[in-house]
C-alpha cells in the first residue's frame, strides 16, 4: 500500500481518514478539495486542477482523498489501494454543516501552494 485513494460521499470523513492513514504509514497526504477549490469556494479551472493533481500523484507514495471525475484518470490509474467509505445518508447529512463551515476558512489558500513545483 503505497498509493491509496480514500473515496466516499461529501462529509463521509475522507480527509480525516486519509490524514490518519498517511500519518500512520508515513506517506504524503494529498487533499483533492484543497486543489479543486479556490478562494471563496470557487472551483479552479479544470486544466489547472488537472496539472496540480498530476504533479501531486507523480510521487511514488501518497494517500489521496476524493474522487473528482475530471482527474479520475490521473488518480485511479496510479492507486494500488482504494478505501471506500459507505455510510448511511442520515449520518452524512448530519455532518454536512459543521464540516463545511470549518473547512471554508482553511481550503481557500491551498491552491496557491499546490501549484508550486
């Protein structure tokens, strides 16, 4: 397990679990939300998103969270392990508001640092 993708619906705990797995296995954690969302929760242009993801997954070892379809060809072709989070919808819906209000302030600046080689 050197290239792991944690997938699931919004608010299923993908980022939390991916961070924990990355820490435990001493692997880099790649957060797709941080690469996709720009300031004020606006999506970055797809070519930039794809370039950022391609650069990130070119490493030999990592844990990535998310399953964005515009980059699925880049991520799924390189993973060796998939962790699929499949929780009941009421649980996920109950977590939506707290998670998104916390993450709104932390994600907006991540795209700038992700674009650096």
